[in-house]
C-alpha cells in the first residue's frame, strides 16, 4: 500500500541530472543511471577487483556507496524546488556475495515527507544471466535547501 | 560494562594482517592500520575529491567502507583459529560532513559471540587540529570457517 | 525478484501455532494471527490508550513488539524441523503516528538462509476505512535448535 | 570524543518530568526514572512473565520500548524551550536474553543537532548481582514544536 508519489518540482529531472553530474564519486565508481522516474531510481556500476575483500567479492561498503546514491536520487526527485538531499542514516543487510560483472541498485521511496524521506534500496549482483539479490537497504534522508 | 575481550587465537595478529593484505579495497582507498589490539581497530584513509558528493564532502558510502573494515578486523581479532568474518549488516548514522585531510574509523567490539559479533565504529573527519565526529556505526558480523 | 520461499518442514503450521501459543506476550498485547502462510505473516492487535506516549499515539516500541513477532513467525515457517528463531537485530523507521483502532504488522521473508533470515515488516494503523503506513522494519533473525 | 552536551532550556527538568508523566506507557510498564541529567537518562522496569516469548525471556520488542523512551528523554533534555521529541527510527541488536528481575536502559546522546538527535542506548538485564548487557540501540529522534 505505497503512498502516491508525484513530483512537486516540474524540473525534477534537471535537478537529479545536475546532482548526478556534480558528484565526483559517480565517475570514480563508473556509475550509470539506468532508470529515473519520480521516486524510483536504478543505478549500475561495473565490478572491479580493486574494490574486493579477502574472499573476492565486493567489500561490504561498495554496494552501500551505490545504494546510498540510488536512494538519494529517488527521494530528491520528489522534493520541491530548491531542495538538496543528505543521508541521515542507512541500514544495509547483506544477502549474497556481491560477485558478477555488474552491480545494480534499485531504489524506491517508501515515504516522502516534508523533511524526511524513507527509501528502500535493493542491490543485485548480475553475473551473465544470473541475478542475485545481494543486499537490502533501508535509508533515511533529509531535505535541505540547495545552495 | 563491556565484556572482557581476550583473543582466542594466539596468532590473531597474523590473521588480521593477512586479511588486510588480501583485500584489494584497502589499497584502493589507501587505508592504513593505525592501531590493532584485541577487539579494537583504528584505520585511516586520506580524503580525495574523487570520492565526494555534490556538496564536496565524502559520499555517505565512503565512510561506510572504512567503518565496515575496521569493525571486521576488530572482531576477527577475537575469533578462534581458522576463522574468517563476513558482514551480516550494519547501520550508519551521519553526524557531520566527512570533510578533512584524513578520515579515521575506530572500532570496538561490543559483544564477541561464538557465531555473531556486534561492533561499534566511530568515524572521525580530521582537518588539521579539528576532529569531527562524522558517523556512528553499529555492525553485526558472522564468523565463517576460513578456507 | 524475491527468492522462491517454500517450507522445509511439513509441520510448519503446527510449529508456528505452538510458538504463538507459548508466548505470553501475544496474549498480553491481544495479538491475533490474521494470516499465516510460508514466509508471510499478518498479525493484528487492538489500540489501547495504556500503550500511548505524550502525543496520544502508540509509543514507538509498541509497533516494534508486533513487528518483531510477525517477522519471527514468517521466517520460522520456512525453517527445517526442530528449529526455533531468535531476533538478532531489527531496525524500524516510523512513517506516521500509530493511531487507530487496530495495528497490523505484515511480514515477508526477504532471504531465508541456513542460519540467518532477513525479514521486511510493514506496520499499518487502521482507523475505520483509513489505513496508514506507520512503520517499516528490516529484521535479522537466527535459527537455533528448538528444545 | 563526545561533543559537549549542555542544556539549552533552563527548565529542561520540568519538560522531561512532564513528558514522562503524560506517557501512559510508562505506567503500564512500571517504568521508573533512575537518573536524569542533560543528555543522559537511566530508566528501569521490572521483569514480568506476561511480556515473555517462547523461551521465557522478554520478547525482543519489550527492551525496545524501554530503550526508545530512555533515548527520547536523553535528547529532549538538550532541546530548546517549546520542544517535543519523536522517534525517527532506531536499530536494536540483541546481545543476551533479557532475563532477570529488572531491566535497565541507559541512554546517552551522541549528537544533539538543531533538528535531529542521535542517541546510544544500552539495555541491561539485572538478575541479583549479575548484570548482563542485553541490547544496544542506535536511535535517531527529531525535534518538533510542542503543543
């Protein structure tokens, strides 16, 4: 029973694209935006051995990088004009090793409030035809005035 | 009222050093181990603009990378021989922007169980003489047999 | 993309009913089991003023009581014979005041592993025809041998 | 390295006492306030069989009730006049069974911001001379205008 999620800013797409472009971390992790609609964002990044831990899968923080940004864009798309978003906190459960060619994070906004947004993000490890559910994230973000 | 934390493996130092050395992600983030004693680990990494978000501070996932490893090493040091550690989940609250020359994560083990360990990790942003408490993490890790 | 969730114990229904019956806390909070199928549980409890905080809605821990049990039953239903379940941890976000005649918790298992299960629980406050999404929970539970 | 925690409201004690008195849930769980100073709160409640789960210890949500209130009072004591506090979210890890005559929750404020506060709460099960660390909570609370 999700709430209706409709954008409060007609320029939400430009706001999100601009935020993505201004984040150096997106280029560093070779993140691409696969889908962006109000309250819904899919990001992908390639797997690289330089981000792995002792067992050969991605270190646990790496999926968190992707998930945090996906959640941030998802809720930013629903905020009024002149908004920016900051992470208040998130919690991530690891369900399967993050192993594969591509890591995908899919974020949906659970609640878009005036100040706080709550987002659910699922991380998938894609290995050829195999898609494994690698992590589940619950995130709280806060609206701040954009500069 | 913390539990007594004493190592169950006389070779705990070699185990931790070996785990650190086998993690490519440690070199990628230029992580150094500043302190390591049973149930207690301090890691540091430099700040680089390539890991920043739209506001110029580190993207929220980056302190999580450092914190997750600090917590993992802290609890690994208390595990019996032939153990490896995996993150089950963690939760991170952001207290201040991660801005500075150096980012430090200090982990202490709250509970070292037979299967599960619970760790507290504090992340600090160090900017010259200024030390800001940037994040607090509560982490659950699981012991697995090492290969 | 949820995993297939099928029971590993043909007597899963008896196990869940027995666990429910042995929990004094269920009677104290007047909890009723509205739906129980493998990996899916809906519990309801009435609203009482004796569980409220200063603003008149349920104190934040009360929905957590209901949610924790719903998640526990959901994952217990998927465990092999001779299993019991304990909560490792949970995280709960509050989305709306828990106000109404009835509080409902709906749990689904996100991942049913050999040792650990990850559950999502949504709490709803039902006030006549109005259903409000009051809380979202992400829970980790562990299988232990039943006595 | 905790921040200095000093009250911003000279009447902080009256505010906290008033909030405690207006919460029916405090009487229902027979909660007593053992210590209250700026940013620091200790609450205790008796153990009763009516709040137990299948194994005879308190159901996981019950310590969460106590912990949530302890955290709320701790951060309320640091807020400016005309403030009330609501829980945004919390995460609780269970470290040992909540078994004993008395359950204690000790809350300290980790960060008292203008809008958000982050609190750490430890729950102890006291059984005669034995004090066991039963749970660790990390909580986010938000300041709202009091009515």
